[in-house]
C-alpha cells in the first residue's frame, strides 16, 4: 500500500505521536482559520452581526458534525481493509462512501434550509427581538447550507486519507483550504462588503476547490485507490445498510453534540435579555470569544482521539486485540501530559482578557464581555482530562466498528447539557434568567460542559470494558 502509515507493528507510542502530529497541525490550521475568520469579522462587521455569527456556530456544528460523523463511520470500513492489506477493497470502500455521502449531503441541504427558521426560533432569535442578529444568522446559514455537498465530499476525502494512515496530506490541504478561505474572506468582507454572506461564500468556494485538488492528488499519486464507476456494482441494499449503520449513528451522535451546544447557546442568550425584551450582545460576544479559545485549547485532545480511531480500526481489521489494549493504556498517559501543559496555558490567556483582544476590536470589549468569558474558561479548564478521555474512548469505539456506544455517549452529552441548562440556572438565580442574573447562575450554566462529558463517559467506559479490557486473549468477539 503506497503512501500509508501502518499502526500494525513497531513501537506504539512512536507510531501514535508520528501520526498525531500532522493531525494536530491540521486541527490547529483549521482553528487558525476559525480564529482569523473571527478576527476579520470581529473587526470589520457590526457587533450584532458578530453576535449573529456566534449564534450560528451551534447550528453549524449540528449539520457539519452529522457530515463528519457519517464520513468517520464510512472510513472505519476503509481502515478495516487497510488492516487486511486489501488495496482493491480499499478503493471500493471509497467509491461506495462517495456515493452515499453525496446522497446524505443532498438530503441535509433540504432539511437544513427547511427547518432553519424553526431552529433560530428555538434559540430565542426573531426579527422582533433583534433584527440584525436574526437576519445575520439566517443569511449566513442559508448560503452556507447550499454548499453542503462540496463540504461532505471534502470531509470524506480527509477521513479516507487518515484511515489509510496518511495524516500528512490532510494537513497540507487544510493549510491550502485555510489560506484560500482567509483570502476570500478578505475579498468578500472588506473589498466587496458582502458582510456575513461573504463569510459563507468563502467557505464554500475554498472547500469545493480543495475537494477537486484532493481528487486530482488521488488520481496522480494513489491511482490504485481512485474511485471507479464499476465499483458501484458492489453497492447493494445490504452493503448500504452496513455502511449506514456505521455512519448514521455516528452522524446522529456528533449532531447530538451540536444540539447540546444549541441548548447551551439558547441559555447564554438569556443573559443578554433586557427588561423590555430586547436582546443585547455582551454575553454572546464574551462567551463566543472564550469558546474559540476553548476550542483552540482542546485541539491536541481531539487530535489524539482521531489518531486512536485509525489505530483501533487498523488493528481491529488485523485482529491485533492485545495491541489495541496496550495502545489505549499508552494514550491515557499521553493525555495526562497534554492536560498538564494545556490547562495552565488556558489560565494565562485569561489574564486581563488577552484572548478577547485577539478576536475583537476594542469597542466590542467591555467589563461584561470580559466577565462572561473569564467565568466560562475558569469553570471548564479544570475538567479537560474528562473531555480528553471522552475523545479517546469515543474514537476508539468508532474504530472498533461499534457505533452504539458512541451514540449512547452522544445521548449522555445531550442529557447532561439539558439537565444543567434547563433546571439549575433558574433555581440558583431564584427566577428567570435575564441580564440581571447572578454570576453564580452563569457559572452553573457553564458547568453544563463538564457535566455532559461525565454523562457521555459512562456508556463509553462500559463499552471499552466489555470489548477490550474484560476480554481474554484469543476470545475476542466484539459486542
């Protein structure tokens, strides 16, 4: 197999770290775009337009996470074939995955655009509450959703290359995609004054071009894996169901994360409600900036999780079950080292609101934005070992081809966030949440994050114990 990285032999820590570094850099590159995009928007758009984009993020997570979940699930089939060292079947898995992901993308376009007004209403946004925030979110999301097919293909190809062990190529193309996106942002926002619509158009064009470039690379450098129309003769009802059983539960599980974030965001908006019912923007802006730093800090943890998906998938295909167990134990040690470095860095960034000065122009920063951002970060940072463990176990179960446990973990996250957001803030505040709510009620809202991580870990720990650590050598039959 050409241009692939095998996890099937050699020192585990070395293999994991070598694979993880390009994944980590790719994730940082993706976040660099998000941060640069936030900086451009924070400096050149109005405050209410920025709030509209921040509110859109949880809706985007629902849709794009479903795409990523399906792509990750389909790539598990590819990783199994890598473990079996069958190049022809690797190509066939890609051909089938592309066909299915296009169908998924078209369906998502129809559903997303049709239900967008309803979802914005769930967030508490309407033309009457704040016209600019509402219309900014609606315009941005409507345009972005029209390009979902290109995003689905792009994400599938990224997952495919990682599943065959090539984590360097996704890094290169993410750098290309990021550079294109930033350049187009500058053109559409600053030069053409397209506002939030320009942000969406820039994303669609950059990912469409990178998908084309990935196909070209695959044809030139990995021609043995280039999809063939004739491969679709292997796509029948049973095969489609097998792939969809891997992809759809993971898609729903990833989307449940987005639904949970939507619930949190709807709670955050309440802290901006004025006495006359009009929505201001300080809490949304402060929380949005803090959440971007939060995503940046978690990047190494997500990279470790993605690495374990490929590690477990390949070794499961090769029936190297003892190696999977050892790899998991080693990943826990790597996680602890990461957290000892990441958590102090997070606290340093909160000093004097330094991180907000990165994302926002001075006139958008005030005492309230600083307070809300600081309280969120101080609340969630100590719990990073929990979310790191969640990423490892969830991706490992995906790599083993067991989507039920990650799906239950997604339900656990949703239950945890809902339980905290709906019940505790009003109880602590002794009344409805508005701009005058207590700081303690906001801290309780922020605790929805670590609570959902804890709820999600329960089924994953059970799944890992049943499928890996309670098994005797030679007796593996995964649940």
